[in-house]
C-alpha cells in the first residue's frame, strides 16, 4: 500500500488509466478480428468497411499512446495487405 498522499493519488490515477487503456485495446483487437473474419469469409466489401473503422481506432490508440504508434502502423499495414490479397484472389 502507498504511504504518502502523492503515492495514493498516483495509484488512483494508474487504476483509472489502466481500465481506460484496457478497454481501448480490447475494442481495437475486436475490430481487427472483425476485419480478419470478413476476409476469411471472402466478403471483401465488408472487410474494407471494417478496416476503415479499425484504422480509425488504431490511429486514435497510437496518438493517445495507448499503443505504440509503430505497432498501430504495423497492424494497419498487415490488414491492408490481407485485404489486397483477398481482392486479387477473388
């Protein structure tokens, strides 16, 4: 347990931030899963619309430093590559 008032405040702040960051990361992972499922089902149109939402969430998470910006960029790149390959296959 924290002993000083400042340490108690930091603990409260870190709990709030941890919960907020966790919910953002969960939402991002869910959106990425939707894109991958749409590609696996062969629905390229749905995959593209889900990708737009995923890219938006990834950009927001990267700009707020919930995730590292390079990580979000890598996810976006890999998802767009997946969609491109699905387009070429169909």
